[in-house]
C-alpha cells in the first residue's frame, strides 16, 4: 500500500515538473480572463439580471418536474383498473392545472407585462 502511494506521488511530481517546464506564459489579460457565456469578459461582473428570466426558469422547473411525475402515474393507471389510481391521477392533474391558472392569473407567465 505504501509503495502504491509512493508511485502516485512520484507520478504527480513528474507531471507537475513537466507542466512547469513546458508552460507557455502569455501575458494577455483577455486570454487569462474567464469566458462568460456570451457576456463581455471585461465588463462589470455585477450587472443587473432581469427577474423575468429567473421567474420563467423556476416555473419551467416546477412544471417540468410535475410533468415528469405524470408519465409513471399514467403508465401505472393503464396497467391497473383501480378506481383509486384514476382518482389520484385526476387530483394530480387538477392540482397541476390550478397551479398553472394561478400563475397565469398572477401574471408570472405573461412575458410582456413584466
């Protein structure tokens, strides 16, 4: 076990020394800065972010998770002819639709009014 540790440390040291020997030092600030998904890399980092994108993403995640839960419920209800399963599917869909209509009524889905 100790010999394996020594071999790993030796390989790490050799790789680090090779990196230091082969490192090309470029002093360009633009090349050293991080690329930020289309934003200007030299601009101010704390620019205000639109709240509509955040609300839309949160609503998408909520309804996406609910839709992904809907597929197993439908497949199980097709296999069984239980009245309880059909009733639970109806309740799940009604809660989903009530949440959608509530968000629509609050104006969270209306893109223009935000």
